[in-house]
C-alpha cells in the first residue's frame, strides 16, 4: 500500500513538473493572443497540486496507521 502511494506521488510530481515547465514556456508564447488557454492550463496545474496534496495526506495517514500498528 505504501509503495503504491509513493509511486503515485512520484508520478504526480513528475507530471506536475512537466506541466509547469510546459506552461511557463507556453505562456510566454501565447499570453497576448490566447490568454484564456493559459488560464485554463494554470487551473489544471492547480487541480493537480490539490490532488498531489491529497495523495500526500493519505500517505501520511497510512504511514501513521502502519507505524501505530507496529507498536501494538
């Protein structure tokens, strides 16, 4: 379970890094012409950040539960 969460967090982080890099490059090219597209891309990045935060939270809860069981 923990390995799956770690792998999911790593994949989410890689995806988010790629999107942010792409958005920065894309934004400099089209911000004056297609402003709404840039906003849409950043909105998607924010959604991914929230999803990643939720995954981290679940990972911490799972790890805490696992360590608590070990003390019993």
